[in-house]
């Protein structure tokens, strides 16, 4: 996202404030994708949802390369963000079905660091060669690779929708319907959303903040890589901890 914001400011000659609105549209689409996934997960298998999500994301990212103004770009980023949010929620739900969901998620975060760190270093140089389309080409390349991994989502119970009842023998015997507006369900959606709003805003403007401080742009890529690399020891710590001390204390 910081690379994309910089690309919008420099490539489309829009202000940083307008670029912020485009980034907000991207995030709003991701939030919508999250909410759509909540309802789809009890109706469709994870692999099916991920396939639809990839199709939405790929079309949004691909057509974004043709956008020449902030309004059309914001619409396309909203569309692409919806696909990204739908996909990430489906994958996280798939990880949550494992008997060690905490460790699965920690490995998921570790892989994100290991994949995106070299990308953050390479994209600025790539932009100098091919211009503003560089971030989208990277996203499309990752999406193409993800297509080949879709069959994996049929494992670990991902080949069937979630049950629409509360998990528990007593609840199943009584035939209680799952309540989407249960306080725990609402908290599990609202809490990460609020967290992402804060971190997303800071992260999106990190490149522009570095430029405003007078840091040379060629140094910002390595700086971002250093920031991302701090996620490696924390992810490994989460893998090691697993469920040993619960969730509240680590948070």
C-alpha cells in the first residue's frame, strides 16, 4: 500500500490527500469483503469463495492499470479490495479449522513477511523500468500463483461450508440456530477492523512520511524491508507459544 500511494501521487499527479481517499476506498472494499465472507462461509466451501475472491481481485487489479483519474481508480480499488478482503477472510477461516489455529495463523503471517519483504525491495526499482503499473503486475503475479494453490483449500474441512449451528453437542441436540449478532461474533469482527483502520492509515502513508522527512527514495525500500523483517521473530514466537498461555496475555 505505501508503494501504491506513492505511485498514485507521482504517476497520476494527484495530491496526497486524494491518494488517501483512494486508499480508504481500497480498505472499505476489504471491509465489505470481510462481511460478505461471514455469510458465505456457512453456504459455500472455502475453495469456492477463494476462487470468486481471486476473480474479483484480479479484475480490479488488472483494470486499475488503465485508470487515469482518482475517481475511476477509487472505484476499481474498492472492487479489488473487496476481493482481497473476501480472500483473506476465507483463508483465515480455513486456518481456524485446524486443531492448532494459532500456530497456523502465525505461520501465515511469517509467510507474508518472507514473501513481501523482497517485493518491497524490488518494486521501486521495477517502477523505474515500467512505471505506475509495477505494483499491479506484482499483485497479478501473486494472484496467478494463488490460483494453483486453490485445491489446497479443499483440505482441513475446507471442502464444505461451516455448520449453521453453534458448535457444541448440547446446542446441536437442542437445534439452536447460530446467532450472527452474538456479542462474541460482533467483537471478533469489530476488533480487527478497528485495529486495521489504525495500522492501515499509518502504513499507507509511510512512504510519503519518509519523503517528507527528507529521506532519499532509494533508501525507503530497504527501510520497509527492515520494518517487515521485525515480523519474523514475533511470528516464530507465536508459533512456539501456540495455545500455551491463551490469547489475552500475548495480545
